[in-house]
């Protein structure tokens, strides 16, 4: 089952890369970045999955002595949660720049921004 999540994650990463590399509209590039970011999160969670283990919560069902053999590592989950928050902030910043660019030029096509090229 974890292989399905890996394949789906890699397909979403490829779709995001394709959108980033081939699209000429800034909004579509931002959507591609968001897809790429989401695919990375799915892959990270799928790689951290361990079959037949439980959530890292020490309570009556899992004793502290048995925790090393029965629970999954919580660090990848924490990293993914942090990456989601950072990705949200970066996406919000990119969308803010896109709004400012649209207000100044009236377009989001990369070809219309010749003054910013070398």
C-alpha cells in the first residue's frame, strides 16, 4: 500500500516540475510549485511509514518500554508538518508578488516583463 503513495507522490512532483518548467503564466508556475511541494510531502510521509506500527503516543495501549518496537518515528511527521507551514508561507509570498506584478503591468505572462530581463 505504501508503494501507491510513493508513486502518486512522484507523479505529483513530476506534474509540478512540468508546470514550473513549461508554463509562461506566473500563476500557473505558482500552482506548479504548490503541486511539487505537496508531492514532496506525500513522498516523505510514505517513506516514513512502517507497516504494523502505531502512532507515537505513549498511553495505556503502548507502554514506554515497548515503544521502541511498536511506534513509528515521529520526526518525519514533524518535518512534514513544518514543511507544510513553510510551503504555505512561500506560496503566499509568491501570490503576493504575482498580485503586485499584475497591478504594475496588467499581465501575468512572463514575456510581458522584458524590463526585468538582463
